[in-house]
C-alpha cells in the first residue's frame, strides 16, 4: 500500500511516520503533488498555526490537490482543522471539506487551561475509523481551537463544551487528537484508517 | 473528561539511565528506550527525559537516543537538560521529541522562550523551575540544577515566562525532592490556580496519597516522579487504580 504523509510547514510529521512504522507499514513524507495524488491513502498531519499553514499550502497549490483527492484522507489535529471551512485562528479561510467553523476555546472559569493538553475521552464513535475502539477510550489532545458539532461529527469530546473530536465526509476523515501519540488505541485507529 | 497525568522521569547520562534498577520485564534497565517502553506499557501518560550529560560532545548521543525513543514509544515525551538555543530545540524536535524543557538558559535569556514558542509553538515549550522555600516563607527560583540561588520569586518568574509563551510549567520543590514526604502543595496550587497553563508537580511523591493530595489540594494537572517508579516502590497501574477509585480523572 502506498501511503503519503503530506509535508508542509507544520510540526509532528515524523511522529506519524514512526507510528505507522510501529504498526508495520512504511510511508512517504512528501509535498510532491503527483506522489500525493497517486497514493492509496493520504495522511495530513500537523501541529502549528492555521494561517501560515494555509498560506504555505496555497502557494504550492496543495490546497486544491487536497480538496480533490478521491482516496481515503486522514487529517490529524491542525490537519483536521484546516479541512474545515474557517478557523478563528487569525481569521483563516480553510479548505472547506467539512463546513465546520473552528473556534477558540473560551474558558468559563480561570482554572480551565487553554490549550487543552492531555488525555480525554472520545465518545459517540461512528464509522469504520473507530472499528473495535471502545466508547470513552482515551486519546491524547493538544489544541486551543475546536471544531463545532455538525452532521460530519463521528466522535465527540467534552472540554469546556462538547465538540467534534473526529469528522467524516465521503473519503475524508479528520481527528482532533493525536493517534500517533495515543498509545495502543491510537495505533488501532491508524490501522483502521489503513483498512478503509 | 481531561485526566490528570502521571509522568515518570528518566535521568539520562551519556545515553544511559542513571537510576534504573532491575525490572523483570526488561533485560536492561539502564537502556532508556527499554525502560520508557515499559512505563508506556504500564500506563504512564507521558515521559520526561532529563539529560544530565556534562559534556557538549555527548549531545549527539542525546539526539540519537531521542530518535530511538520516538520510534519506539507511542505516548508523548519531553526532553530537557542543557538546552540553550533554538538550534538545540530544533534538533530534538526533528528527532521526534514532542516537547522540550528549558530552565537556566531561559532564566538568563528570557527571549529564548519567545523564540522557541514563535518557531515551534507554545505547546512544545515546558519551563522547568527549581524552587526553594526560604526562611522568609517565599519560594525562590534556583538555577544550575539547584546550585545557584536567585532573588526572583517563583510566582513572578512563572508569570513572566507564561506571558513570553511557555505552554507548561514543571515545578520542582527542592525542599521536597527526595524526601518522599509529599509534594509542595502550597506553591503548586498557587501557580495552578493563577496561571493559564498546566502545572506539573515534581519532588516529594512517596506514596499514593501524596499523588491524590497534589491533584486535589495542589490542583496540579500532572505529577512527575522518578525513583519511586524506578525502585518499584509504587507501580504505575496500582497508583492509577488508587486515584481512579478516589475519584480522580485518570486514564486506565
């Protein structure tokens, strides 16, 4: 199987590569349009800031490439947020694959920390991405912005309010948490994505 | 619900763990990768690797070790010790570290925090503070592994560092470290209740009750310990079960 990990100006890309190696598959980290288009599966990872990431993608025409992919695509963390319509992070127009708005967490009391950092439950799990994943499993999150609930929501998490911890439309999947850092559960979710 | 985190800390010297003892489950407790894998399998929520290697020539050993850890470990980990520049940070992150921790270098040159946060994001910047309560009842910042006293109050330095962009604070009480008499609840809760970033409490954890106390009275987001895990005085699965039964949000 040909797996492409989209390389762009965001962090944490190697971690996804290593996680795939742990489950016994190799992948290509690339920003080459042709290699991304002909891959069987595409992973769009990332830790970073939305507007600089979108600018980087647009300059290389990777935005249009990503929007038109037909094979299974998995966005992770910032990758998932960039697949939404718009982010409050520096008022950024994103790829619009999911018509969700990405909003800033506003703490209701001062003891609530933003960004959310650590392990939280994923619930109301839907689609094959979560095959054999028990309800309320823990996944590792690091994020200050969140995607609202919508018809594309396939997992929810509670932090300040309930939000989308995973999204799905057609061949596109996105997870807010880091499966590459979420212990055995995360590896199972990556394996499930490869099985789609 | 977001859980409290249990974080074992491994001290590294020349690529080997300093305090490892024998674990039946692994062949070589002096191998940080083996020990880290064991802790991850036991349910550790994150890991911290603190490099105490004295010489600059051995820094390459650290980046190679970080790369091996990143290949093997499926939970987040932080690397600290001797980080002085954006270049040092870049090498560690490129080799797969999720976060780095800075201490003395950040205190001596606070703009380093801004530079790292701007280049790599606040989420990967952990500020380590060695704190000591003096006779006047105030907590002071110490540098160089606790050898150098400063006149700066911990609460003031922590606030400034958060404003500059640190994403998390690893607070070690020198008064409590090694005593196994419990964590420093007063300064931990003071920082946790006034700062918008998570506080990792370190120093003094000796039994399960101490961890419960630091998560409740201390309001810590995470608790770090080294020797009690290395010497098997507390097993991570037992500790997490105890906390869960007592009503603490914990990943089991």
